């Protein structure tokens, strides 16, 4: 029998591919569902720290960030920020001088921006010229980098990359992720998007660094909460947040590198 990790990938990869191909409302709806599931896991983690953020509001803001990218002229990002800053803080006011109220408000704001706005950049990437290829670059580059890091790190890993945050990660694994990720982005960038070799290599470095930081950032949250995984939703992979943690950093990093720094999109 195939491992659970492989079976989950066989089911999820075609589904993700179809949503990215269709784009539009299909993509927005899919991202909203993914974001909602990830937010539930995030709220569960911070609640283990004794915090009680406004769950309903945090969950409601996630799709607003995604819809703002879908309809950029609607001003939904401003509405999302307004709700987070004013309504969430008002909820804490009604709870009185409860210990941890300010921290609860802060994690609600941070989590909604972290997940909702991070996922929204997939809509922005899909809207670019050759948008499907840009999305493929982000997804495949991140996954191949992660696979390379795991393969090299599990076999040759000796020197710890961030022992206080994620003891299983090593510098050897990071090098494997760097080489495999840059090669993947170079191939997609040059042959799929027509980028210059140096542009694709720059994007590859940006992607790998962003993916590593995104992975470690979620590890900080889990470490603080005393959890190994964000959840058990995806057999063999942990929770939804475990699957998208790197992508939440990679999507905006690649988008802005391409549009602002390289001017190629």
C-alpha cells in the first residue's frame, strides 16, 4: 500500500491544478476554503497559549483578503483591516480588563493578515500575463525545494539550521533545498516564461529563502504552542497550515520580485 503522504498528494495535486487552471471565482473559493481551514488550525494553536482571539472575525477576514485581490477596486482590503483593528479590539473591550486581551487581539490581526493576504497573492499571480505559469513556478518551485531539502537533510543532515525552532532541519537539507529549488525555478522561468537566465536564478534564490523563512515562521508558532503539527487534516502531511506555510511567504515574495524588481510581469 502506498504511504499516506503519497496518497494525499495524489488526491490534492490534481485538485490544486484544476483550481489554478480555472482561476476566477473557482480559485477564489478554493483559496477561501484553504484559508479558513488553516485559520482554524492557527486559532487552535494560539488558544493553547491561553489566548482567546475573536474566532468569527478572524475567519471572516480571510476571504475578504482573497476577494480584494480578485476585485482590486472594491476596497475590501481596507474593510478587512478596519474590521480587524476596530471590531476585534471592541470585542476585547466588552470582555473587560481580561488578562491577555491585547495579545488576543494581536494574534487575531496577525493571523488574518498572515493567512488571508498571503493566499491572496495566488490570485494576483494568476492575473499576470502567463499567470498559470507563474503559479506553477511558485507551487512546483516550493514543493521541489522542500523535497530536495528533505531528501538531502534526512540522509546527510548533521549541522542544525535552527535547533531552538525546528530541530529536524539541517544546513545540509537547506543546501539541498536551495539547489533543487533554484534549478526548478530556472527551468520553469526560462522555458515556461521566457525569462533571462539571471532573472530566473534571482527568482529561484528569492523563492527558496522565502520558503525556508515561511516554514520556520510556522515552526515558531507550533513550538510556542507545544505542537508538532498544526493539525491532522491531511494524512501524512499534518494540517493545512503545515502544507501552505512556505507558500504564504513565497507567493508575495515572488510576485513583488517579478513585478517591482525585475519588471518582467
